[in-house]
């Protein structure tokens, strides 16, 4: 992969990282806010607990995506970006445009999703 292309992916991944960190921090703040008047009936309390759990679940997905972005940035720095971690073939540019933090080529990703190879 050309240096210019790696630099473009680094910029894109850094932006995704900033956006994810901002989203996680905002959701964390929102999940800690009490009710308007400090009193809640049992229905409001249950709805708030459900909302907080949903936000934490979304946060877990975002944290996983953040982890993948960080790995991709490390791979750019080491020169391994764009190479499948499993079979060592090049990850197609079309795939990297859609999922810039992809660690596997399409074939290896399909096998991993079918449970044939551990990731």
C-alpha cells in the first residue's frame, strides 16, 4: 500500500476514533443523569434502568469498534495495514473503504463468521 493511501486511512481512522470516544463519553454522561425532580415512580425507574442498560450495551459495541480502530492505527504504524491477519493476503481496497478497520480479507472473515476459524 502506498504511503499516501496509508496516510488517508490514518486520517479517516483517527476521525472515527474521535467520534467514537465522543459518543461513548456522551452516553456515559447521559446514563448518569437523575430524573427531573429527583422522584420517580416504579415505571419511570424501570424505563430509566432499561435505557441505561441499552446505552451501556451500545457503549460496549462502540468500545469494541474503538479497539479495532486502535489496532488498525497500530498496523498502519507498523506497515501491516491492509494485510489479512489470517492468510497474509491483501485486503481489497473496496473492503477497506467500507470497513477501514478490517483485520481480515473477505474470505477469512466469512470463514470466521461461520465458526470455521477463530479470530
